[in-house]
């Protein structure tokens, strides 16, 4: 939809842009800004492009098990004259897309770098002063910033930080998560649940306060987190757009954090106290305008999946469908809040169950994972397996897979759950809940097909820095961005 929207903004705009580029004026296109230069795109298409570069932009082929969208830090093969890319070949840069252009004899004069993901697609093009890249330099940390500086100040020499570990393929992502809510004094704080209970077990029973959101986000960026997630955990009852501090947190954080920001909490249709109705698309758009790169939907996605499974029809009206249709599925994460329910045999429930690694309290050998809404407060008649497959159909681009039982326990991820879900879908899955040591990260990447691992308490409690987790993963032979 975005490709079509950009091209059809106005014929005059497209002609002006073509003139600008044909006059070899300085130009840097990013992601869609590269795809637009080609003849057309299949996204919601076919849609005509500006036609400056021969070729058609097509969707990755996920038929052989490739996870699409391509989300994360990958490496480039420099084909020639890297130009503003300079030393990027040995570093990871951030991609988030489902469509790509392919090199051919007709466009090879343009291609300066490719990236291998399923096939070798075009990662950057250049002709004279005209540059365009498929990845996001503005979200690729210091490597990306040096590319932008070289574009803006062509004569400047940029200091290069030597990279540890040569980039060679899509890296596993380590994500820092900030659960955010107002404390009893009304200040927005970073908190952390213990199985989703965020209150201290003290007489005052106050909301656990682990720091200031913007400061902590900046700290985790500096520490090497590959993404930062903010979860507005009382969004299910407070209206996010009325929650201006949350939007300000986003705006300030996005000024200093140059890796992707995901924001979740309260994304659904809403009617405020004055009777003004806001669609979920308006809520999500405000989050995007405030600096979010991806939004995450929890409760509303459960309701949408339940309705889809009951009717078998995609209504197109759910927040998940509307937001992924307008912004692309790569911008939409579904956050699943399941609790483990032990059973004796798979036939005990009409939901997909797993043979558990550790028996239940009464020796139960199986478990299913019941989805919840409103921050774990209400169990729903749907399992995590059924939900994940349904939301993938409805347009989710990624799954954030929490686990109430493991949340805040520091005893490791629920490997049975992560394996079940990451084997069930072809979109990336982020393992979440329970990280207590670097070994928990290598365990989840070795035993499951998780594309990323998210943690909160281990970082907020300053038990293990992000960098130590990544150094451990590198030692274990797991590709990470350093
Ligand atoms: O339902 O669309 O408003 O979204 C609400 C969002 O807020 C969901 O993503 C939901 O997971 C989250 N949420 C709601 N209540 C809580 C709570 O804790 N009371 N956070 C909550 C759940 C999950 C992770 C957590 C990991 C890692 N937190 O964010 O940080 O479990 O923790 P750990 O490494 O310390 O174990 P909606």
C-alpha cells in the first residue's frame, strides 16, 4: 500500500523527482525509496514505479521456509565502488521488508551491493550522486549514521570503529524491553512484572520503579541492544493518545536511539471521555508519528483471531488488518501473553498442546498455552498456537511471544512454547520472558527457531549487560551484530 501511495501521491511529484534524479542531484532513497526507482512493484500491485532502474520489485519466496518479512541485521556483499557504503561490508545493517529488487543484466550498472537472504537481492544502488539503499541506515546504529554522514558531507572522513566478528548472515537479535506505566504518583516509570505483577511485595505495595524510560532506552542503545521495545502496560485501560507522557517518551527516545523502536499497549479503537471516537489506525499512526518503527498489538489481536477462527472470514476491520494494510505487515508485531496450562493428554483440550520438558505439579506430561488479554488478567478460549497462526493470516509481521509463568523468574525461556510457535509460523518470532543469564539466550537460539530474544529484568536489574550476552552468543557461534 505504501509503495502505491508514494507513487500515486501526484504525477507532478513523480515527474519532479525524475527530473531531480536525472539531473544527478544528491539523492538518497531508503527502503521504499530504493524500490520506487524501479519499473514497478508487486506489493498491492502491480504498481508502476518511477522506471529509472530496469526491474520489478517482488515478494520474497517463503515457500522453502524463509521467514518473511526479512527483519533484522544482515550483511552486504559490496559489488563495486561502495561510495557512501565505505566499510559496511564487515558490519551488519538493519533490514525490515517483505519485497526486494533482483539484480539483472539490465540493471547491473546501478547495483553497488547485494544481500543474501533466500536469494541475492539488491541492497544498494548508485549512479553519480543518486544513491538508494534497501536497509535502514537511520536505524543501523553507528554504521548507519556514518553512511548518512558520508552522504551529507561527501568530503568528510568518518572514523571507523573496528568491528568484532565479521558480518556474514542474518544475525539473531537481542532486544531490551521496557514495560512502562504511571506509578501511583502519576510519573511514567519503567517497571517490571513478576509473572505480570508489577507491585513490590512491601506494605506500600507500590509500582516497581526501575528507572526513567528515555534514559534507560538510550543506555540500552549504547550497550548494543538490537531493538528497543516499549510496552505501555496499562494501555488496555488508559487511552494512549491521552497518555501524552508516553508519546513524549517516544519522541525523546527516537532522538537518541538509532535502532528500531517498537511500541505496544492500548492499540485498539477507543472512545474518550468526551465521546470522541478514535480508530486503532489513528492510535497506531500517532505512535508512528512519535517515532515508533513497529507497533505491537496484544489484547485486540486475541479478539481478532477469535473472530477469524469462529467465522473463517477476514473482516478487514480489525486493528491488526487495518494497520498492516496501511503500513505493511513488517510494521506490525502481535504480542502474545499466554499462561501454561498442564494437562494429562492432548485430548483433554481442543487446543494444540506440547509434551512438556518438565512435568506439571501433578505429573502432567502435556501443556497447552492459554492466551490472555488485559495484561494477563483474563484468560481467553484460544491457545497460543491457534492465535499465532491466525494473526499471521490476518497480517502480523512478527510475534512477540511472552510467557506469564516465566516472566521475571530468571530461570530461562519456555523452550517448549518457543519451539511450538516458532515452528508453527513463517514470520519471525521473538522469544520473551524468563532470561536470567547469557546461557538462556544461547539455549533458546540453539533449541528453537526464534529470530530474536527479548529481556527486561536481567538488564534493568543490571545483572548482565547486553554486550556480555552478545559476546557469549558470539563465543557459542551464534551470529550477532557487534
Ligand atoms: O493488550 O494491546 O494493550 O498490550 C499490552 C502489552 O503490555 C502487551 O504486549 C503485554 O505483553 C504487555 N503487558 C501488559 N501487562 C503487563 C504486565 O507485566 N503486567 N508486560 C505487560 C508483559 C512482557 C515482557 C516482559 C518479558 C521479559 N511483559 O515485556 O518484559 O516477559 O521479562 P523478563 O526478561 O524480566 O522475564 P495491549
